[in-house]
């Protein structure tokens, strides 16, 4: 197994900046995933988020999950289940408007902590997008502007727990997929593993590391970079022991943002065929993705290509 890319963000501030940027570049081109340490989010805040998330699951969600499992008769399955994930989840929306105050069962202190955590992750996502711009030779702010649309980006969090599973060989925690959106920031359990990515036709574990943030790239980054950076298939393997916590925050384009390859990344002398990726409105892609999440991304790109003639593309102003 190759060494999973781990990036110490503090090294961007000193003489190791060039080497660190090179690791980020390699991770984006060859892995679609990397893990961040010294990312600027305090360990104290992360510990509080983890404690409160696990308490909330035990108090409000664990019994519901057990009842769901019982009603579907999943304890005794004998054949592989392909239409269900062994996970208990809820969703928080942060941008363009937060819905944290509307989610039932959350303690006020937990709401407050998750709002604070989301603000830190939003800032980190935007810093990372600019690092990607730097490596790609795009002007600073290009990716953030490309995601902006008329109301700013969409930013939300999927809070998941993967309880112990009696038949992990027959039921996945989360089936294999690529993420539809932009850049994903994951705070995962450091004691219970399960996340894997597909690299060179092999499933590789994403190592649990205390206080790290795992980053992966979504389909929109692949399109904007014209395939230079790719979104990668990943999955969660259910475990027989331990309850795995996963807090995945998705920094995505706004619904009406028009997504297309950055012109400077499409070879100048090339004909139309070199532009491998379609132009589309992000919410149209999401409608398609909703039904095809657990399938390959390439047919989704082809389907968007078939309807792209109607999309009006204006220049992205980064000033």
C-alpha cells in the first residue's frame, strides 16, 4: 500500500512551502484525497464536536436506527444488500442560509458548537480552493468565484454514525460513489476505521488520525480542472465492533452556478474535442446525480453534455 498523502498545513508558512504545495498537487492529481494536520481548527473544538455528536446519537438516534434495522429484517440477511446503507444520518445546511435552529432534538450547546465548527471549515475550504488555484496556475479566487452563483456557495454537513453491523460482508456502511460537489472536508472517528478510496483498481484505507481533516475532491473540481484533478470512488465498510462517527462538510457551487472547464486549463491549440467536460448549471447536475449517485460519474458527464447547448456561460470575474 502506498503512503497516503498527509499534509502539514503549517509548513506552508516557511521554507517547506514549495515541497508542501507539491504534495498537495500530487494528492489532487493521483489520489483525489489527502489528510490535513495543523489545519488551524483547535483540538479542543474538535473534541467537543466529537463528544456532542456521539452523545446526540446515543440519546436521539441509536434507538431509531435499531428499530429501522428490525423493521427491515437486516440482522439476519443472507444475501448482499445493494440498495441500502448501514448508517444513521442527519443534515445541517450552513450556506446560503443556516437551518441549524430548525433541526429537532439538538441541544442548544450542540447547535452553537456546530455553527462555530462550520465557520472554521468554511474558511478552511476557501483557503484550500486558493491553494488548488495556485497549483493549477489559475488566478487566486477563481474556484471560489466559479462556485458563487447569484447567492454564494452551498455549504452543508452530513453527520453520520455507522453502528456495529452483524453482516459487514453483505451490507456496506456507505456504497461506493464519487461526491457530486466541490471540496469535501471530513472529520472522522480516529478509533473506528471504515473509509476506503479506489486507487489503481484497489481499495485503500483512509487512515484514521486524531484531529485530522480528510479532504476529497468532488465532480465539480474534476470538470473545472478539465480532468487534471479527479473525483475518486470511495465507500465506507461497516464494522462488527465500534460506532464510527463521520462529519462530512460539503463546500459546493451555488444552485445556479454555471460549471465548465477553466479556459486556461483547456489546451489553447486544441479543437472542440479537447474540451472533455460539459458546461451545465450545478442544480441540473444535482437532479441527475440524485438518481445515479452509486453509479459511475462518466455517464453523468455525458448526459450533461447532451443538454449543454442551452447553458449561457458568462466570464468568471475574479477581481
